[in-house]
C-alpha cells in the first residue's frame, strides 16, 4: 500500500504542478490545492501506514499510529485552505480590476516603473 | 575585554550616528564644530601611546568578537599603526576645521558629509589598528564605501557619480583579490592574526600558495593606492569636495595600500618578486604620474596625478627597503634608509599635499575656477594662499629648507644604494632604478612650479574668473597654515620625529632587525657633495629649463600615450559587463511566473535526485508494508480519475466538482489510515472550499471561461512528471527507512499524563505545539482579512461595482 500511496502522492504533485504551470488563474488556484493534497498524503505515507490504532488513548490499544504527522497535516490542511481561499479571491479581484484571467496578460513592461 | 582603545577606534562610528541628530536639532551651529571634537580628542588620546611604542614596543587589547570562529577584535598599536592613527586623526581634525569654512551650512547637506567622513575615519582607524586580517579587510571595504559616498557627495553631478562608481569598482576588485589573498595566507598558516602570520612566515615562504597570495594582496594594495595602471580612479575622484580630496585621496585612504605593503613586508620581503613588483610598479607610477600631472590644467587634476606619483615613490622606497631584510642586523645595513625615507616621506606628503589641496580649494572657493589657464596674478590678491602654495610646492619639489627636500634626498640615496645590492637578479638593470627616480623627480619639479607660478604670477585675467578674487577668511586658512608650519618644522627639526615615530614604525616593518639594535636614523640637511646632492641640483637645473620652455614641449606630449587608453579600457569593460549582464538577464528573467516555476522545480528535482542517489539513500523496504485492500484500490482509482479530469477538462463545472471529489477522497483515505481528526477537518474544509469555488463561479462565471481555451503543454508535463517521480521516490525511500526512533512515543506517553487528553493529535495541536497553532490562527486571520478587504475594497476610479 505504501508503494501505491507514494505513487499517488507523486501523481497528485504532477497534476498540481502541471496546473500551476499553465497561464490560467483558475487552474493555478486549483493546482495549488491539488499539490497540497499530494503533500498531505505524502506526509502520512512517510510516517508508515496502519501501524496501530488511531491515536486516541481511550481505545486502550497496544500500538497507535504516529500522531505527529497527523498534527502536522492538520495544520497544513487549514493553512492550505487559507491560502487557497485568499488566492481565489485575489484571482477574482484581479479579473475584476484588470479583466485578465491569464498570467501573461498581467505582465508589466520594463518601462512601467 | 572591551577597552578604551576599542572605544577610541569605534568612536567615529558613534559620532556618525549622532551627526544627523545634531544637524537636525541644532541647525544654527555648523555641524562641523561638533564633529571637530572627535578627531581632536582621538589625536590627543593616540599621542599618549607614543611612549608605549618607542623602540619595539606595542600595545595589544583583545575583544572576543566571534570566538567560535576565532575572529577576535584585537586592537594592536605598534609604531606603524600609531603613525597612521596619528595621521588619520591629526589630518582629520584639520580637514574638519577646513570644511567648516569650505561647506556652507545653509546650502550643503552637512549631515551626509560628516556622517560619511566619520564613517571613513572609524574604518581607517580600524584598518590600521587591527591585528586580524578579516577585521582589516572589513574596514578596508568600509573605507571604499565611504569614499564612494563622499565622492558622490554632490550626487546631482554626472561626473561625481561617474567618479564615485569608478573608484568603487576598481577598489572593490582589488578588495576582493585581497580577501582571497588573506584566505590563502590563513589556509597555510592557520591563523588570521597578523602577528601569528608574521611568526609563521617561514611556513608561508615554503608553500606553493606564497606567490598567488602575494600577487592577490599586491593587487588589492595597488588598486587602493592608485598604482599604475589602476591609478585612473584617483583623478576622477577629484569630483569630491576638496576637504575629502585632501583627506581621503591624498593623506589617508590611498595610503591604506602602502600600510598593507609595509605591514606585510616582513612576510614577503624574502621574495625577489616582491622587490621587483613593489619597486617596479612604484617607480613606474612615479614617473607616469608626474608626466601626467604636467598635462593637467585643473589644479586638483595636477594634485591628483601628483598624489598618484608620490604614492608610487613611497611604495618604491618600501620595495627597496625589502633588501634590508636580507641582513641579520642593523649594523652596516644601508638599505634600512629606504624604509626610513618611506615613512618620513609618508608624513611629509600628508603635510604638504594636504596644504596644497586646501590651497586649491581656497582658490576654487574664492575665484570660482580651478583652471590654471584662467588663473594667474593672484599673488598680491591672496598673499597668504600664495605663501602656502610656495611652501607646499617647494617641499614637494624637493627644495631646501623644507621636509620634502630631506625625504627626496633620502629617496635618491636609497635608490643609489640599492644598485649595490647583489641579490634579486639586480645586475645592470638595477641602474635603471636611480635613473627613473631622477627623471621622474625632474617632472615632479616642473609640475610643482606650474602649480605655483601659473596660479599666482603672470597676468591677472579677472574677466575670465567667475568671482572677484580676494583672500580667504582666516578660518579657512588656518588648517593649511598649520600644515605648512609642520612642513617647515619637520624640515628644520626632522630628528624630533625619529625616535617617536619613524623608528618605531621601522621596527614594525623590520621586526627582526629591530631586535638587533637601534636603526640610528639621522636626518640632516648637509650631506657633503654626495651623489644625492648632485642629483637634486640636476633636478632643479633641468626642471627650471623645462618649466621655462614648457610651451614648446606641449606638442611632444601628443606623441606619448596618455591616460585615455586606460580610461577607455575601463569604460569598455564597464559597458561590456553591462551589456553581457543585460543579455544574460533578459534571456532568463522573462517576467513570466511560469518560467520561474520551471527554474525552481528543475533545480529542486536535480538537487533532490542528486542527494537521493548521490548519498545512496534510495531504498525500498517492503517488509513492513501493509497489503492493499479492494476498498483502497477503488479510492486510488477515483483519485487518479478525478485528477485526470482536473488536468484536461475544459468545463468549469467539471473542474469544481472534480476538485471536490478529490478532496473527499483524500478525506476517506484519512479515515482508512487511522486519522479520524484529519478526516473530519478535511471534510469540513473541502465543503467550505467547494462552496467558495461555487460562489466565485456563481458571481463571476466569466473568469472560468478561460478554461475553455486550454492547450496541452508538453514541456510543462515533463517538469511535472519529473517532480512527481522525485516525490514518489522520496516517499518510497522515506517510508522504508527508519534512522532513529520517532519522537512520537513521547507524545503518546505524556498526552494523558501531562495534558489530560486522550486524543493525542488534539493534545499536540493545542498543548505541546500550542504556539504553532496560535500562529496558524494568525495566518488564517490575516488571510481572512485579505479576503474580506479584497472583496470590499473599492479602488479609486476604473471600476464600478
């Protein structure tokens, strides 16, 4: 399963990055969201999968899965949500002000200082 | 320990901080009056060190700066350092005094001027009184920077900016070479302490790095001291206000290179290369500078080239003095006189050149021009300035009874003496040295005469002068008068300097010889009819003839190459660099974010793959892997499917829905992998995100229209696949490798004991790593403020909501 999860994480990175490399603002935003999903799965996989019960001490299990990556991922999920929503609104605003939905339409020229 | 000595060295920096405040809050009093206190106090303070350094004495005070790297701030006062400290503070005090009258407090930005000047003074003190090469180097560069700032003081003038940049670039190139040279030395001797390095000089001499280190350090010294062919920055530096020219570009900063050569003489003097390079370039600069000076029509231009030439002369004497170190004792060691002459001339040059620069500033200030073709006949109008000019110039020309005569005689003596030296492959070529020295002195004599007589005698051309000439105010004359008084005093009583300053400084340059006895320096006017005296008489006679027929000579000058060659080389070099860097930058800095992402990710992939395989970290361990259940297989397929749709879809609704599917699938994975909290969070967040996307879609569908024009891009795919592959490989290696036990056991054990919580993930977030979560909330807060204001903000004009 770890092999499949690693490949899946790599696949999500590929898709996310491919979307980020396009010029379209919406695709860039979606891409960054996909990329963070990939990162979360990668973190979880690297810690080892299903090595014990969920880290809830009330279960009285012998072993638990590693709680630390979960805490990290939880933080990351929330932060990536903050970032996604911010850039989504930024893209929306950019489009409203400039009418541009592609990054190369936003380029200034060298003389515009 | 931090002592008064350290404080004295950094005092100018502290003053530099106070200057703008004084300028702002006490505008009625010229800021210079406050600043003047600093060099005067420091000069008096350093005078108290004179007894300490007499003979071979020195004072060392250590302040540990970065002990772990072995970089200490060791203040080291010996004869040579003290000589420079006195020059820096003494001339500094006079220059500040002069500047008070030179710079108008209503028109000039005094805060800038005095801040830079104090910055320079502190750096120069630090440079000369440091025992550590890294500290020395740091201060060395600060002097370059403050020189840059001072040259461009009148930064609205094109020429000021050009001159400032030129001096900065040339001295920085040398400074970089110097740093490399220092590192080479330290790599051989294992220490950055100058005293330590001098002790280990045998070790360095045997090393193959000896010659490269020497060449690099000489490059640094030559660029700083404006030696041929790097001298071209100094004439352009004359765009600085005259007090700066008098201070930095004649008396102190340009002598930093000389200081370095003197300081490292015991280290390198064993080498014939050192002798030939230092003496050769010194003499070449001497004659080139004096020839160039004659062609100048600007008073400060003459003085600039004259400074170049005199710096060359001092260096050539230090080079010749290297011969003295081939003997074990001071007895019968005729070559020590060259070192004595170098130090004596260094002091003399500071006195007469300082006064001459101030004189040039006075002429400029009172007549409005420095062009000798427009000047003339000022003798009766400006008698005091005339006196200053006569004493300064005659001393520089080497005429008795001034101090310049004495050091010039000693210079001739050492150049004649060095021809008897048997080592360094001297032979017949050695005879060239006194001949070059003598020829250059003739031209020196000529430009000194030009300086005096073209300015002060002849016909007054009042109609050509921008201002009506009159004598300068007394305050302005005071500083140059003190300097010419010193010229005369040192001329008549040179031996007062010998035990106090000259011999201790010689002891620093020739430490081993100093152990064997006194140098016995005795400077006197009457040498009997020796070779030197005849040389001086020859200089005066020939020089006078050349001066008188100079007009006829000027056509011959056109034949010789002049400094334009070097200036053109410099300009072309600069243009070339600008053009090349423009080409390179416009090639890769496209302004497209996509391109920058490609650079970043390509580099990341290369770096990660290199370290993964380069260190042999790649490993797949299937032992502890869990089997795949059908449910997980289905989820994986859903994940792949929804991301493929995201990648290629042209429908806006499909994109939003696929993103939602992707997020929920990830949440389900979290459930399967025993992470209930993650699953809950992911579900909530994903719901909100999808809502947000849909809201955006609802309010502003046009922005999604661009999705329809999606093209497939192969290069992007290659990069993306490479990154994805790297991530997979790292993920595989990481999950199969455990280098040390995870720290998670601590959290599992203590979660209930310490924090009273059974949900370990929650306890980590709110308790063990509570601050992280706090800051995370801050990030979210900032993001939500951004979102809110982006939606609500109305920009002025251009938009109607």
